């Protein structure tokens, strides 16, 4: 039994050209190119199941990008370029409290020997690096555990583990 017909996608010449360009450009991320193909196929009048089979993706993915395109389409191309329409939506959650610049400063600190900061040990512990980060004013407050987690991501080989 057939389901309801999906909403049709009508593209302007500028939108079609921008989508084609994204699909053909070698530097386009594969996710963006795939989403552009979905929108182009929807504009050809194909239903979600046909597009899903053609592009070897789920029907839910086709439905999502058809609906998202239709929601964002009223915005002008000057306000919202085609590539931006095909990007992921912002993720929920609290904003970051430590900037990339601060992480770089923390990494630089971690690569210094603790003795240069008047510490008696040969390697940083999570608690000591957190104290030094706060003393230098890189961030106002950071736990030893969080400092150790930042360092454990591999930003410097001289960092401590989860101690602290």
C-alpha cells in the first residue's frame, strides 16, 4: 500500500545551479554532497523511497532533508547560502566554557616542566596543573579532573593522566 505523496520541491535556477556545483566540486564534504543529491532528486519529482534506493540511504534521511530544505527555502540565497542550508543543525547543550585559545594556553603550560613553575614534581598531576591554570589566569575555575581530561586528549606528551 502506498503512503502519502511527499511535498514537492521546486528549485529556482540559482538554487539548482548551486546544488549542482556542490555535487560536482571535489572539495565539498561528502555529507553535504549527498544532501544536495537528495534535494535535486526530490526536485525531479521522485518520492522518498525512490531517492533512498537510488542513493542507498534511509527513507528517514531523505524525509529529513526534504523537509529541512522546504523549511529553509523561503530564506534568500544571500541570507542563507545553499551550502549552509545543508549543514547540520546546532547541537543542544550548554555552550563551551573554555575557548580554543585557552586550550592552547593550557597545552603550552602542560608542555613546560613543572619545575619552571616552582613545583617539586617531575610531571604534572591533574590537581597541580589545575592550580597553575587558575594562578596564571587562563581560566577562573577548573577542576583537576577536567584539566587532566583536556590534557589526556593528546595535546602534549608531557601531561599527567587522570590523577588529581
